[in-house]
C-alpha cells in the first residue's frame, strides 16, 4: 500500500490504528475515532460514500474493491460494515 494513502506512523503514535473495510460514509470509523483510534485505511466501492468519508476523516480512503488491494498496512484493529 502506498504511503500516500495511509496515515503515517508518526501521526498515529500512541494511538491504536484501525482499518475500515466496506466503510461507507464512516459510521464505524466515527465511533473508533471517538474512542481514541487512528484510522489509517478505509475501502468502499461507492464513490459518494468515499467522498463523504474523506471529508470527515481525511484522504486515507480508497474507492476500490477489496480484491484490488495487494497489501494492507499494519493495524491493531480491522473493522467492516455490513
């Protein structure tokens, strides 16, 4: 995964990192951020959902199918929406 698509380790120092699969607009991410987690990658195939996610949480979200991701960054938690 290219570093431009993820939050650098320096920005997440001291916070557990979370990856959100099938993220939608970021409802699960919002809850994890409120609890002190740092989102580092989010994926969804809906371009409108990704635009909303990026507006709320930053540019670490990708509008792409999960099958196209060759490598995932290290994270303490992986979550996924329905």
